[in-house]
């Protein structure tokens, strides 16, 4: 990317195809912005796809938000590229998602989620803040409705998003004197149960559940619970001995064939074929090296995410992307962009006003109330 008069924007979490960061990078690039697309692995399938679809104004940067040294290197490179004009916007889209009760969510899970969602946002923002001040630009943080209302099964994820809300509120007040805007985008959408269960990270987390907890809850509880929290009635057969998602199974973990809007942009969900070609990390220039294996020559399973269309979350995704675009392009962006249904907005608005017992009853009603651990079933029977 050569120096230009285009407004420079840094986006994290861009290497998962169809994710918010990926799509936002393309949209801003096509509108003439100078886009620095931060990828946890700039040699991944998603990063290479983004590089091939973008113009010369789009640069792929190695930014794993959990690693300060990579952020520092990227900041130095960005500073050299943009000169004294400063940075127009930083959009923190890198995030990790999990569905797990506290009782069977390991400390490693809490640490991973916080390192990516919250501390990753803080690291990137602090490193680039001096460039944002120069341009009187803006900081846009991807939050969630889960950062306003915490539901069962979302303790780790909600904790990180609540932290982002607090961080953004404080930063907004501090940056007011510099003329810097700080905005939050709060989607109210969650991946379907089948999508969560097909994710390799979910399988890994279920394998870590201690045996005494597995025995108390029962094998079928975990898959049924994830489906109930995700709001889908479809069930993954819990009695299938070959199902690697069961906590007691010793089978190898599944690889993700979907690209949810809540995809883990930093944990690098890749199929075995993707891992084989991803190898090491390379600079941006190598992404379009003709000597490298082309995307079309890769095994079909390795490129499935690049060809997926007709996602049920497509319209929801477009609404979130519209909010992100407005936060970047508007002369006076909003403090919060809530993207959800009317019912979601009502729940968010009344969550702090209604008695706790009323909200708890509402949030655990429906499918989630029907999921009962084996130990409780045995006692009631």
C-alpha cells in the first residue's frame, strides 16, 4: 500500500471469511478508504482471500491481538505509512465466543475469551490512540447485547463484553477533549447450536470438563444445553457413540465448516488442510505471490468457507455491517449502535429496571428451562 490521501482505518479480526472484520474491510476498501486489515495469521485462507479480493488500498497486517509485540510492529508500520495525518479509525472486531456454564467452563476458557475480546481491544486501542488523536478520529469497539444483559451459558463471553462497555464509556469521556469519538456496536445475534457444536474450540472445551462434573450433568446435557441457549430446537444425537462432541468421547475434534458472525477471529479455526498450507507467517507481499498454491487448487474442504452463501444470519450481518460503516464514515457517529429486534431492545432497556427475579425467570424460560442435569433427574424420579 502506497501513501495516499484516503482516510486510513485499522480493523482487527479480518481473517475469518464472512466475519464482521472481513466484510467491513472489503466494504471500506471499495469505498476508497486505506484499510489495514489485521489478521491473527496473515497466511491463513481468510487473509489470502481478503488480499485477493481487495484493491491496492488494502494491506494485510499480522496482528494477533493477544500478542503485544505483533501489535507494536503493526503500529510502527502503520505510522510509517500514514505519516503525520494520523489514523481516521480503529475498529476492534477480533473476538472469541463460547457457550458454557461456569461449572463446566475451565479457567483457560475465561482467560482466552478475556485475552481476545477485552484485553485485545485494550492493547490495540492504546497502541494506536496517539495516531487517532492526531486525526481527531474515532474508536469503534464491537460489543454485544451480552455486554448489557448476561444470560445463562454466557458468563465468559458476557464478562468480556461488559468489560468492553466499561472501557469504552471511560475512554469516550477521556477523549472528548481531543475531539475523538468512541462508539460501541452491540449486535443481539448468536450462532445456532449446530454452528457452535461444529466448532473445534467447543469440542476442545467439552473435552476439558472434569469427570465428576460430566457424571453429575450427564453426557446428553451439554449438547442439549448449547442448543437451548442458542435458541434452536434441532438436537445433535447424543446417543451416537461416534459423536466427538460428547464430553466423554475420545474422538478427535471436529473442524469448523461455518463462518458465524460470532466467529473466533483470533483462535484461528482452520481445517487440517488449512493448517497444512498455513505453515508459517508471511508478510503482506507474499499473499499475492504467484508461486503460492492458489485458492482454487486447494481441497474443497479447505475452501468451503470462501464459497458459503445464503447464511441465515445474512440480513442480520448486513445490519451490523451498516452500523459499523456508519460509525466509521459518519461525521458525528452515535455512542451506541444497537442491532437487534424490537424484543431485544425491550429486554435490554428493561433489564436494569425490572426486579432481578423477573428478568431471571424470563431469560431462563423456554427451551433452556427444559434442560435438566442427570443428577437432578435422578433425584426427582
